[in-house]
C-alpha cells in the first residue's frame, strides 16, 4: 500500500449515529453524495489522528445527505458508538470535481474572488457550454459569473463558501 499524505485527504462529513445493532453507522455528508466514489476505505479522526478503516461492503446512500456504512472488524453497536462524532475523511481522488447538476452550486453561500467577498450566491443557470452563477453583491447588484473549471476553485459546504479565481475586470463589467 502506498503511504497517504494528510494533504491527499478531504473531509466529507461526520459519523453521526449507529444504525441497527450489527456495527453499521451513518455518515452525515458535507458534500454532495454524487461527487463521492469511495470504494474501499475512509479515515476517522481518533485522538487527533486520521485512522484508516476498510468497508465490509460498499457504502449506500442514506436519506437526504448521508451514507450508510459497515466497517471491517466492527460488529456491534457498542463498538461503533465509540466512533460517533468522529470527522470522516477520504482521499482527494475519491471526489469528483465535475459540476453536472444544478444542485452542485448551492444558493446563499458567500462567493469570493480569491480573498475578496463578492456577495451571496443565487441561482445557478446550467446553460449548456456556458453555465452561469447569479451572485448578489453587498450593494444588491446582480453579478453573473461564468462557472467553469478554470474559474471555480472550490466549494466548501461546511463553511458555506464558493471561491473563484476570476479574470481582472470581470466583476466590474457586471456591476
């Protein structure tokens, strides 16, 4: 097995509760389930360390924003209870960056151009070959930002932020 650097990991949620009595648990996700392709393991933070856990079987979608999991060698609800509230990480390679669904760009998130706050996200218009995000500035103006891999740098569902790296002058044209 190739060693995994902490830089190669991304937080995807938190273990929130047991499910049944055979050691299953529910992860509350902080990112869209459709972007995750976890096949064999996750990392749970235990005493400040990210500890790998392998799955007994592949995770399953659970309710609106969760994953139902069963970890190897954990066979009772009392064993899994010790891990409740643990942050859950996976390797970066298990997260897709593709923006396919309108729900991928959330509304009411703070939108930044680098470190500069532009405003709050509004409607995502999934126009073929030219998707656009409507952003409302602090002045109340609507700014239209093209959404593509070149400009969109990250979406943090936990901090409710969207970060772009926009060409100089693009925001001023829209204001």
